[in-house]
C-alpha cells in the first residue's frame, strides 16, 4: 500500500508498478501491493506536474509552471536522468499521448501537433 501526502496527484501504470508523485518525489509501488513504495528521484518542479505517462520503459511528464515535457528512461536501477523534450517554444501546456513510438502534444501557439521520438528531439507531426 502507498500513502501519498499531496492530492490530486498524477499517476500512471507500467511494468506492474503504479507511478505517482508525492510532494517533490517520483514514487512507485507494485500494483499487487507486494512491496512498499520506493522513491525514484526528486524534482523541484514536481508540484506543478499535471500529467504522468508510462510508455515502453519511459516515463513522460508535463510541468505546468515551466510548460515543459520531460522524459526519463526506466531501468533496473530506476529512472535515468530526466531529459526535457519540449519547452515553451513548442508546448503551451495540456495533455500528452503516446503510440509506443512517439510522444504527442498540441502546440497551441503555432496550431500544430508535435511529436518526439523515443530518442529524438521534438519535431512537427506529419
């Protein structure tokens, strides 16, 4: 069982774990309740995260205050170093989605749909 101190909090499920934010910490717990929650890392902007998404071994999240989308690859030792894949130039806030190959979001400023590949920077969707 996991106890969270902040509400509401974004959460996502992947690889048999429930990932969620608690204060400035990214936490996860096995969905079967077989072990306690663990902390993966702390992030100063975590209190402004609005979306958390798991996709094939990566976590993606949006931060409302900085208007960024960040990705961290999950590994056997937990998430790798977070990487910003979109900033204010192409992300004005809002939800993100994935199809297993790309992360997608709306760039409302320029009226376009953007995407980032698994290892590439953001580019307009075609």
